[in-house]
C-alpha cells in the first residue's frame, strides 16, 4: 500500500509534524467510529422494519459459501478503493457505499445468529472490540511497521477464495478451523492497516484509512460471530 502513495508523490503522514499526525489519527478513528455507528443503524432499521427476514431468505436461497465469497470480495474491493481514492468525495462515497454493502451482506449472518441464541451477537461484538483494541494498542505502543504483511495477506485472501470456490464446486463445508484461520487473518489485516495509518497514509486520506480499518474490523466480527454460532 505504501508503494502506491510513494509512486503518486503523496508524502506519508509519518513525515509530518506531531500535530498533523495526531489530527490525522483522530480524524481516522472518528470516521471509523462513524462507520460502525452507520452500520449498526442500518442493521437496526433492517430488523425493526422486518426487511431483515426477506433479505436473509433471499440471500440464503443460494449457497452459503457464495455469501462468504461475496463478503471476501467486497472486503477486497474496499481495500483497493482505499488505495486509489484521492478526492474527498470519492473517499466518502466509497466509505458510505462499503458500509451499506457490508450491512446487506451481514443480514443473513445476523438473522441466523439472532435465531441461534440470545446475546450471541453482543458477545461476538464485544470480543471483536477487545481484539481490535488490543491489536491497535500493540501497533501504537511498538510503532512497528507491519507493511511486510502485505504479501502474506494478498496470498492468504487468494487462498481463501480458492477454498470457497472449491467448497461450492465439491460440496464441502468450511468448518470451525476455517473460521479460526480467518480470525487470525483478520487480526493480521488489522495490524497491517493500523501500521499503515501510522506510517504510510497521506494526511488527506483519513476517510480512506477509516474505510480500510472498517473492512478489517468487519472481517474480524464476521468470523468471531461464526465461531460463536458454531458452539450452539
């Protein structure tokens, strides 16, 4: 990711003074918080209006692995958009569109989870928050650059898509171990994204940075929730 910015000539925020860096980090995490609130509000509307059931039934009429694959693809597209968006309008459009897309994709998962056991969604959300907070503190305390994870993440996501396609073609389910692996992968993505926020994003890309962080948080929440659901 950093190479994209260096080629474009955009100076990374790490090269700016302390006030600029602090303002950038504050804006990034405020936008991330806003994206999470927006996602929550959309889901509450879907469920309170009764739309969640019809959306879930429609999406679950196809293979569940297609839904998993769609989630991975949307996350990947968000990453590419975060890399390429330069104008504020494009960044905000990308963030808003991604939040809406994620909210739709999450409906079947949340609908099933709500039917499995009371409180499972809240528990998964709390574990996700704790994991994200711990990884964020780790990066901010150590100040380490985790950009070396880029190649690993790229090939890992390609491998995941291959597994999903194979599951659809040959009719096997991706079980608990797959979800555990995806939780680890999401954690690595959070380390990578948080490191980029500190070291590589230009100071005017706080919305794109928030989009990238939101994509990784959503990925972590998805598979933590799957693990909680697998227990019941």
